[in-house]
């Protein structure tokens, strides 16, 4: 099985951009603004690897909490990078580099994010991966972080092929399988894969969640059309959705 191991974060292969923990001021927690999102997006595609890191450190020193940075800064900045490529403001190479830097920033912040909440023990196991062939991985790895924070045993990492994905789900027990997709061109293939996963899953009651740009906004109905049980909107909501589904499937667990 290539690329998927328990508890491994794909961004961990990158060298850390930030050195040491940020000094967090004891202030009333502030939330990212639209200007913060725009500035981070600009710095992510700048020629200096350290600029975006310094900006995030500054926000932390001013009282911004890791969860706010994840959900209200990093996620919108990733979407903004996509917009910059779609309107030809930035090249594919620049946006790819920017997303790489964003992965590295999330990896640097991960210890504080995971340690910032009282983590409860959980017997649940989840697999959260981009659909094979999908190039956009940032969102699903962020969702995986929230499940880790909630105490889940999380497997993540991009599967090389659909066969790899099916092989893992058939050999390992997962309560939830989360798949991310950005492009509609793979929707039919994803639907077929979901049917195969249900048929071959080691867990006959596996719950399938989907997320990504293709399911955003009024396109959420596509999730039901391809056979998924739920749509992952963001990290916190995804955890609540998954645990609600499991509570209905297995009351008292």
C-alpha cells in the first residue's frame, strides 16, 4: 500500500518553515479578517519561504488561536490560491508552491493545534484521503487533523490507485472513509468506487463522507447522487457529522 499509514500526515515530509513555537500573547482571541486572508495568500506565492511563516507567527503573538487559523485563515487562503489560478492571476507552478507552503505551515502548527484541546479517547477509526488522481489534498488533510484532535485513530495519505484504496478498506476496519474531490471529471469514477468500497469493506456498515470544491454550496446534492452518506463542510462539522452517524448506526457506543 503506497502512501497511507496510520497517523502519518503527508505534509510531514516537508521541512518545517517555522522554527520553534510562537510566543502567544494572553489576549482576547482574535479572528482572521479578509485582509489577513488576502495577505497570507499573497505571501504564500512570494519568493521568500519565510514570509508566510512570519506572518502566521505575528498573528499568533496577537492572540489568534490555532483552530481559528486552521478554519478561518488557512482554509480560505487555500481557496483563494485556487481562485488566483483560475483567473490567471498566478501560474499553476506558483499556486502549487503556495499550497506546499500552506501544508508546511499547517504541519508546523499541528502540535499546538492537537495539544490545545483536551483530547478524549475514542475507539473510532477513520481514513481520510484525496480521491486517487485528485491533486488538491490540503482540505482533506485539515479535516483529518480535526479527527485526530477528537481522539480518532486516523489514517491519511494519498492512495496511488483506486485498487490501493479498495485494498486498504477491505483489509483494515474503518468506521468512516472520507474522500476529497475538486473536479467534476472524476465524479462518475468516485461513485463507482464508493459502491466498490461498500461491497468490499471490512466494516459492512462503513460510513462514506465526501468533501472538496465539487461538493461546495448548492452542489452538496451531488454527494447523495454518488452514494455518499454525508458531505464534509469543514473540520469541526465533519467530526460532528461522523459521530452522529455512528451514534445512529451503533447506539450506546
